[in-house]
C-alpha cells in the first residue's frame, strides 16, 4: 500500500463469519459495510461459504488497500494469512467465541465500537506493526498464524471444540478439555530451537543458536500472544511485538498432572510449576520423537484454533509482519 493511499478513500475487502456471535456476525458486517461506505471507501465483500473458499477469494485479490475481518480468532487467522508480510493493513471487528487477538491488542470489545475504531484508523492512516508466526512443513505451503501454534493436548482440545456445536462460547473449550483429558496419553517430541533467549529451566542440548530437547510432554505451544482459547493465559508474559516466540513445554505424562494444570491457566499461574517451562526463541521445529511407540498418533497442529498440518512443522516469529488498523 502506497503512502498516498494511507488516507482518503480506500478499496477495503471485508470478510465475515456469519455465524459468529450467535449469528450477529452478518448483522455487524452489514453495519461495517454501511459505515465504511459512508466514510467514502469502496467495500468488496469477499466472504465465502466456508473458510477455504474465503481464503481462496482473498488469495486472488491483489487490489485491496485494507482488509477488515468480522468474527473471532478464526477470521483473524484468515486475515493474517491474506495480509501478513504484504503491508496491507488488517482491521479486526471481534464477534467470536474467544476474540483473544483483539483483546491482546486492546481493541474495542464491542463490535460496533470496533467498527468505528477501524473507520477512524483508516481516516487517520494509523496502524500498529505486530509480529506474526510463519508455519512451514515438508508437505504443506507456508501458513501464517496471528496468535499461537498448538501441537499437544491444547491442539487436541481445539480439534474437538471445532467439531462441537454445543455449548457456545468459552464453555465449549471447557467441555472439550474435559473430554480430551479423559483419553489423554503424553506424546513423544523432538524440539529444535533457534536463537534461544531464555531456556525456561528446560534442560536443552546444544548452544542457544541451535538447541534441542527430546522427551514426552502433554503440551507444546509456540505463542505470539499471552492468551488463547477465550482467555487461557497459556504464555502470560508473551509479547506480540518482541520478535520472539514464547514456547510452552509441559513434560507431563500422567493424566492427573495434566488435568491439574488447567485450573491455573486462566490466571497464568501454571507457569510457576516445576513441570511447566516457557522458553523464548525465534523459532522452533516440532517433530514426532524417535522413541514413540509404533502406531502413535500426534494431534494435528492448530493455529489460532484452526487446523494446520501434521507434524513435523517449524514455527518462526516474523517481526512486524502484520499491520493492524488501530486509531490509538
């Protein structure tokens, strides 16, 4: 986007999850379209019948000067995939289950206030550069994640929650967590870290520039933000603009120990436990461990609550990859 296009009229793409907020998504999108057009902008609704169709429509458009997503963190995930690394600013109108990314950035909680926030940011040409996570694997094209990449029990919980129709809201994650704990078995991992700044007390092999860890764990999460899943403070000290990932590793093997973590995660106090480690590094490669029993199935990794790919994968923090519309 050129400097000349930062103010004045813009061509704005808009995508919405119509079922977000118990059906409020489409209503809020209609209001957003009206207010953007009244402000002089040209608006193209690129929403598809599902996430894949919407992503395809966004990938085919190269004439947008801004993109506005209406929905929860899943819509932010789509928006990040379309705008990260391009310089095209992203506006977020939270109408979802968790709305974690919007909360991290201090965006308005009320969707109508968020619409006005986006309109004001476009009028003044204001934005905030934040990091994004580039996810690569041997068999899949690169993906972008705004919040966190989960590859353990939390990924299994996300997968179950996506399949559930009830209950709505954050309670869905609670029910999904209880269901996954009932069938929990720790997984064997090999983790390779790049440019470790803080080892979090985990015994690593190698040097900070390239360190490794191998063992069984309940959770492995590479986070760009401090909260996921509707307010779970998975990595409570993570910052969205420090160029680093906060990688949570919980080398826990028993169901009872895994279950005992979750009550403390909403306050972020789980990180005080000796069996929970949070490392800070620029990148991490998460692979199945070589000592796993034959037939072991690892959870499909999830990013922003959306399915990514099977392991192995590499998550890398890319500084300033996202330009978020904000009037503050």
